[in-house]
DNA sequence: CCTTGACTTGAACCTCGCTTCAAGTCGAAG
DNA sequence: CTTCGACTTGAAGCGAGGTTCAAGTCAAGG
């Protein structure tokens, strides 16, 4: 099993070396050891980084992700947090779906200014919490 | 038509006065005039702030929002941008939907650590761009 | 008129997620 | 052995989205 150095991990993950060091500092990833001063990583770090990317894209902060990657099944507090986060994602999916509809309308609308269009406003404001 | 002062707008919008001043500076909102030095706003600023909140929650930057709130139908470049943004929202909705499924699974999973669960990984990695 | 509360301003500050910089280290290759 | 490229470190910096602070202003009320 070949260890990867930071440049390789960076190349294959699409992240900057500086970001990898930052992530290590924040506890999201860990190197396996050192070759001199240089970090060496197992190939599973790539899977970890893929998860990090996905979570970030879903609105998790790095602190949340760091918390999550070390989680074990008996971590009840985290489970509650995850369930709550899933609820948040429900709301966000709703919101994005509506905003997408508004944007699609705005892309063809003839009203001036666009944001005063009743149809646009309607799509935006179909919110339970107005 | 009663003009609102910044404290009232802040109260009713849930934003800090400092945020309102910041938004004004960035061109997202405008006061109607001044009472002495104090800003006075028309009640339609509340609708505007609602739109701003919605757009922010959908991933727009303040610069994008400022651009958008002044848009007119002949603004072709912006229309292209809006259509592209709607596509982005498509992808993001997909992503969030998958992440939500992963979180729901993680909330009940018995695997340790949670992120090594194959089912979890599967839900995350059902990505066209892995 | 005076007082006062809440505004104003501009600049410095904060968090987050990074990046850049300067000075130093060191393994690998020749 | 020397050289050198790419790493290391810690600190300072960046942009985004704000917040806080200190000093000043002023309308409204008494």
C-alpha cells in the first residue's frame, strides 16, 4: 500500500496543499506519518476528502464535518444533531426548489424591474414562514 | 404611508441595524430619505429584505443580489446568469437530497465510525461527478 | 433652551475558509 | 558529500458577511 505525499493528495483531490494542511489542523483528515517533515497519507484520505467536499457543498461547516468524521454509533448528541440537520436540509431543498422556479421565470420575464413581477414574488414567497 | 426608521426595519426584518447599513452600502436596499441624519425607509424595504434573505439562503452573494434587484428585462447578460444559476440550483438540490438521505441513515446507523458505513458512502457517492 | 437616546460615520475588528509569505528543513539524487 | 526542490512552520493576509467601537449629530421631548 503506497503512501501518498501531500502533492499527490492535492493533485488527486483537486484541493490545494495549503487546504489539506488546514483540514488536518482542523481535524478533518489525518496524515499517517512523516517522511522527514513531510506528511504521508494513506489512500483512504481521498475517500475522506470526497466526503468532506460533499458535506461542505451541503452546508456543513468544517467544524461540523470534523465532529462527524470521528463519530461512533453511541454518540447520541451527534445523532440528534444529524437528524436536525436533515430537517434543515428539507427546508433548504424546499427553498432552493422555489428559488429555482423564480429564476427560471425571471429568465423569461418582461416585467421591469424583474423583482417587482408578481409571479416572481409569488414563487419566492410561497413560504410557510413568510 | 408611514416611513420606517432603521430600528423598526431591523425589528421587523430580524436583521441588525449594522447589517441594514451594510446592505445599503452594498446597494441591496435604499433608504428613501433622512430625518436629520437618520435614514427613513418605505415599507417596501421589508419585501426587498425578504427577497434578499431568500436569495442569500439560496447561495447568492450580496453582490449578485444587488445586481439582481435592479435588473430590467433587457438585461441579457443577467438573464444568462440567472439561467445558469438555476442550473446550479438543480445540481445543488440533487446534492442536498442525497446528503439528506445519508444523514437520515446516519441517524439510525450502528456502524462505527459512522462514515465507514457502506450504505452511508453509497448515498453520498451517487454522484455523476465522483 | 437643555437633555437624551438613538441615530450617524468611518475604521477596526470578527469568523470562516482558505491562501500567501518568509524562513527553515530534509530526503533523494547526483 | 553537496544540491535542490518541495516540503515544513507560523503568521499574516484575503474576501465575504457582517459587528463593534469611539466620537459626533440631532430630533423630540421636557
